[in-house]
C-alpha cells in the first residue's frame, strides 16, 4: 500500500473548489444567509498542511515570523477601519476581516503550493482538468434543467449554481492558459474546451467571457505557430483539426444561440440614455444614488455620521469631474476609481496610506472593484506589498529567466507566464480575481506551475 503524501490534500483542494462554490451558493440561497459551510471547510486543508510543514521544516521560526508580520498588519488595518467606519459604509468590521483572512490564506496557499509542487506540477494540471470539467458540466446541467441563476439582475446570462458571473469568467479564462497547452497530450480536454468556449461566448453574458476566450485562444494559436516556425517544426495535424473543430462549433453556436454578452451591452447602453440629472437638466454622468447623495451633501440633509468630511469632499469632486469629462452613468468602475483617489487625497493620513482606509468603508456603488488599485488605496502600500508583492516577485523571477534561457522556452511555459500576467489585467480591468477564493486558487496554480517550468528549463 502506497504511503499517503500530504501534497495529495492540496491536489484534492483544487478539485473541491467548484464543489465548495456550489455548496456555498445553494446553502446561502436556501437558508437566506450570508454564512456558508464552505467558509469553514475551505481553510481546513491549508491549516493541516502548514502544521505538517511547520513541524517538518527547519525554518519553522522564519515561517512563524512571517505569519506575525501578516497578523500585525491585519490588526492595524481592522483597527483603522473601525475608527473611520460610518453610516455609508457598505460593510462592517466582520466583512472587512473576512477579506483580510481570505488574502492571508491566499498567501498561505501560495507558499504551500510553491513548497510542495515547485519541482513537479503534473498533479496541479490534473487538478485543473478535473476542476474545470466539474465547473462546466455543472453549469450546462443547471442551464439544461432550468435551475441556473442569472448572471445579472436584469435576467441576462447564466452562471449555474455559482455566486458571481465575473469570478466564474475569471476562473474559466485563467484555466484555459493551463488547459490549451495540454490539448495535444490529454484527449479528454477536446470535450471540455468546446463546452467552455460555447458557454463563455454565448451564455455567461460577461465581456471577460466572450472577449477573453477569443483572446486566449488566439494567443495560443499564435504562440504555437511562432514556436514551430522558429524551431522549424511542422504543426501537428491533430492540433489543426482540433482547432478548426473548436472554431466551427463556436461559430455555429453564436449564430444559433446568439450572445448574452452582446445583449447585455445593448441593454446597458439603452439604460444609460435614460439616466437624467435634474440639477443640470441633462443626461446624468453618475448613477442616481450618487447624485442624490451629492445633492444631500450640498443641502446638508444627510444623517449625522453618515459621511465623513473627506468623503463629502470626494463626492463633490467626483460629481464635478464626471460632468466636466462627460462620464457615462453606467461606467461604475471609473466612478469608483476617481472617487477613491479623491478620498485618499482628502483624508491626508499617513497611517491610512500605509495600512489602507478599508475596502468596505465606502458607499456601496463606490466600493472599488479594480482590485490592484484597491490593494493600494483600500489596503494601503503595506497591504499591496504583503499580498500582491509575492506574486509580482514570481513574475520578475520568471521574466528574468525567460530572457536568460529564451532558447529553451516551450509553449506551455509561455502560456503560463501570459496567464499569470493576464490575472493582473483581469484584476485591474474587471475585478473578482484576487477577491474570490476559487479564482485566487487558479492564480496560485498558474504562478506555481510557472516557477516549476522555469526550474525545469534551467536544469535542461
């Protein structure tokens, strides 16, 4: 009988991600609660593995010291959050603490996967194949049985039994950077990929799904072509047939089923034209709720403690620049970005700049969805360094070695590097990447597989 290896637990965790996501969604909707059993189940495996490593590794006190640093940051951030929390805040101390805990576990998982799999990532790839298959088959089953939730409140798009269409898009798109290079090795993917492609381009309704899928497939085909051209190799006929088969299926699917993404964009454009700003008697450049708060600030009609003085000033500045630059009323990410920049400027606080002014301390429509910017503004410079810094360090390490060992580079390593980089693009432009536990797992696996491939490339 083979001895059970602790890294198998981390492999199992990858497969459990879609199951935990579905459990969370079904439990919350069935019992109408924000509490989910997956919140408590998800950390169990990482905790078991970190205890095992702590006991086994000679550098246990260094590990403990790093943990203390993250703990101190978390306590200071939550303390500052509680001091400036007010009536307009989207969430309370408990919600903010959940984000901090999630990010801390993100770094913990990065360490664990790097520790266990940096010399061999085969198990990680198998885990992604199984996980992606569970995601996509469950979604199609939900659509077929009429039990799928909709991506948007208007009833556009389908996202199966999952909480967020945006995070689901990120999970599937980022997984493609791992799946596509395996197309020539794993025949089972030939079934999974068309299912993912048809879903992302026709059903989910997000721009990340439609445009992201087209971009990733185009990138992969281009890289395969250039790699074979540079190395004077013939392109595999099976690859050409598989690719043409995939494109044909997608084209037919879009023609027959249409695209919920395009329907969603038409709907948003129509709704934005209906927005009206009575103050200026013209089309509104912000949402109605934000305009009403701005008017209440000017008329001094807000309840006591609803907004701080810096927040009031940031609201007014947002309104002025939105009208000056003719913002679209539905471009909420732009509204969020401008408001949060003005807020930091008005707060003029070094502790808040270092430790963050709180992700959920803002009015609901102005909570910053652009995650990379949010890490800097809402979690502070130290938060950005602690939570995003390790990932960026991996990217620089990989880039340095890709340049140094360029002639040893293969298609898979290029795709892993691009996939890791694309995670930052999605995080900046769309969000729901680092702020979602399962999409964070894909990001971690991309970076771990990348380092594993770089190490293997250096040893050739």
